[in-house]
C-alpha cells in the first residue's frame, strides 16, 4: 500500500474510532486530515481506499443510511464500522 493510501486508511480508522458507535464519517474528513490544503485532490484516492476497506469487510459505505456497493455508488457517501464489528476477529 502506498504511503498516501496507508495514511488515508489510518485516518479513516482513527476518525471512526473516535465517533460514537454507529456514527459515520465522510471520506473527505480523512482526505482533509492527510492533506489539509489539497484534500479535494485526494478525494478519488479516499474513496478508492474506502472501497478496498469495504471489500475487506473492515467498514461499510452508506448513502442515505443504507449500505451501498462502492462499485455502483454515485454521489456523496458515508463510512461506518459494520454493526457486527465487535463480533469479528479484527
């Protein structure tokens, strides 16, 4: 994983770890944390990294509160830990 990708993944995990259970973050929050002055340029990378984390079942991607497939999601998305996360071996 490239350094920027790892930084984005770490930011997603850290942001989610500091949210109340079940709460979501926007991928832009991770991009802003990694590159505060150039976060918009990182948005495609942030979504790609988040998609990989969804594929690994580490997080879920939602739109309007419903879980969506990153491959078909268009428009704004949110990220959260899966509800059954505590039951998994991470």
